[in-house]
C-alpha cells in the first residue's frame, strides 16, 4: 500500500501545479489510486500462490485437511480484502489531504463494488500467471510489466482525453482498470451513469472468464516447482 | 511393530500405474498392502517412483489406473477424509514464514487442535527435537537441518493414523536422525502406521518391518528385512575397487569369469560381488587383475547387508551401472 499512497501524495500535489483549469488533480487522482489497489491486491494473491508453489507450502497444505478449491478461494478472499482495505486506506488519506470529501454512501458503495470486482479480476489474472509461470525471474518480470502497463494505460492518472493518441485511447478502452477507475471516480464524485453500468457489466463478464481460466490452470498445475 | 493378523490393511495398492506424460510410467503396476501398526519402507534410487507413490497415497496426484485404498478410502473420491487422518513429511522444504513456535502452533491450528493442547504439544516437541535454542527465530533464519527438524516435529502436532515420511532424515545430524527414528518407533508402538522412504539402508534396517525395493516404477522385491537378507544368506559379499579407466573391461571380464551364480554390480570404479564361495572368487579376481594388468585398489569380503539386497534387486533389472 506504500506505493499507491506515495502516488497519491506526490503525484497528487506534484501534478496539481500543471492543472491550469482550476480543477483539483488530487480529487481526480484519489479514486484512481483507490482503484489501483485492485491491481496491487491481485499481485499479492498471485505472489502467495507462486511462493507457496516455489517454497513447497502448497504441496504441504494440500496434504492437510483442505481442498485445492478452498486454498484458491482463500487467496481470492485475501485479494478481495486487501483490495477493499487498501482502497479504504487511500480514501482516508485522500480525505485528510483534501480536507473534505464529496463521496456519498451510495456512490461509495458503488466505488467499492467496482474495486471488489476489480480485485477478483486482477486476483484471477495473477493466479493464472502464477499457475503458468515456473521461473522466478519470468514471474517477477511479467508481474512488474503488467503492473506498469495496466496502471499507466488506464484512467487512473489522467482522463481518456480526445487529445491522447488513438492507440493509447484504444488501450485505455481494453484495460479493465479503466472501467474500475471510471466507476470509482463517478461513485466518488456522485456522477454515476449508464456508461458505468455498462463498464461494470463488461468487467463482471471479464472477471468471470479470467476466474474460470485461473481455476482451470491452477487445478492442472503442479503443486510444487521442484 | 508388525500388523495384527486378520485386521484390514491400512493401505492397499493393486496394479497402480501413473504416468506424467506419454511413454514412461512413474509407477508401473505397483501392488502391495500395509497393515496397521506396520512400518513399511520404500527403497529405491532417485526417480525410482518412491515419491510418486507417496504423492498418490497422500492424494496429491491421482493414479492413471489401478486401485488404491488408504484407510479403506479411495483417494480419488475421499481425499479430504484421508488427509484428515494422515501426516506427511515431504522430501522438499516447506516452511511458512513464521517462527518455529508459530509453525508448530499453525500446524496444530490447521488440524483443529485446541489451544491448550497445542501449547502442551509444542513444548513437548520443542524439547524432543531440540528446537529450544531457535524457537523464536523465523524460518528464513534457520539452517537446512534446523528447518528439517521443524518440518518433522510439526507433523506430530496432530493425531493421525498413518504417517508418510519421504526421506525425512535428509539434512539431519546423527543424533537428530536417531531422535526422529525413535520418535516414530514410539508412535508405532501406540498403533501408528508408517510409510517410510529413504536412501539410508541402515535407517530402513533399524525402523522398517517390511521393505519394498522399487525401481523404474516397479516393485522388485518385497518382504520383511530378515527375509530379504535371508534371500542371500548362503552368499558373501566381496567389495572391490579398481582404477576407473580399467573398470568397464575388468568388471565385464569378471562377470564372465565368475559365471551366472555370482552377481556383479558396478558403479564407476567400484563393484559389489555376491558369491557362494568367496575364497574361490578372490582367487579369480586376483588372477584376472594380473592377467589384464589392472591394479586392485581395494578388495574385501564381508557379511551381506540390506544394501546388498538393494543392489542385487536393482542389478536384476539390467541397471546400466551394474553388469550382472
């Protein structure tokens, strides 16, 4: 949670000076960083699985009185709680930094719902990666690349303005984090609309697909990397 | 320590096969049974199929074919019920990133052992396995041997009917090996069934009631330790070593010279020879070495051990390192 908090503090104040229209960049950034928690929580879930395979704990746990599915859902629950907990912490930091908040109960619930769905999506995606990749270097490299790509090719830090290159805007649209950030931002600002409902629908379908792929890959994967 | 007559076996395997891919079977028609309170040893080289068999019995993998029953249950259908009643010390390292005490407590917690009982058992195991000096250290600060001790000790945190030990003494010093083996023996006296794999034949001799020698996924020999040794009771063992450069041609010639009644199992420059008449065999070996101009570096006659049984069994399979 340290990295997102630093993004929020340093970028929030740092880029405020570039804002010429009198808008509050910190208020724009806060729900984006809350959404980013879904990605970070997903990486934690993937890393737990990968480390447990690498260090033999998965094989050891699976000869205990548990099932593979219970272990998987334990990791998913961890991702979900970390995503929501991290987002709540970012909200608190934002409120402290801004000195005020516009978020309503309904808008906040929708924002946190989007982040919960995002935690499932990214948790599943990272589990899929952890189930497929065996090399430590490969796992870490892909994970870092994904974090940066997903983070910066989304509306977390900046809006999908028409002035952006077409390729970048297309990447924004393809990136699930954009949907989470847009919905969380709309919930935060109290401007929820039909587009957000559509984005959440798409995200729900994508999450279901990635979750199924992750479960299948996990159930077929070796319990140990030795 | 042997099983009670008439009691249903704790483990039965009938023509169990398992393949990790096309072509080669890691287990190739393995059949055996293990009785209650028995210590059943699995001996074999690396890659022989021992760990695969342990994985199948502990429900980590499902056999490709054949029938396996553990505690009367089918691992395919009743995996969880089996796992609730077994303990497993796996070959590889498996540590949680907590302290030694934390590891023991976590294990008890996972098996739903009440808190007071967990504390009692932790103290007992910390004392028995000499973990006191580093009980508050985290696992990443432990040496390989210390980790192994924790791995073994924590398995005794919960009650079980069958304990699977997959090369549990790797990394343990002589004293801790004995502590472990004696701890297992004590539990066996209370009715615990143990399946034990090891490379150390002295340990197998010390602990096991029956032993299965396994190679290339097949059981080559299965009997009590005494009976296995008795198989070769009329024979003596000759150990000899020659320069590695001469080994191949010398051991081939020796195998021919001694005839089919003798068994020559060679590894690099050394060979173990099982013979009926050691005096005559010594004469043949010395005469052959002189004739071929080969320097004998070591030559001795001794009683048969479990190691000879193992080597003999492997040699019968046409092991490339042996020339029997």
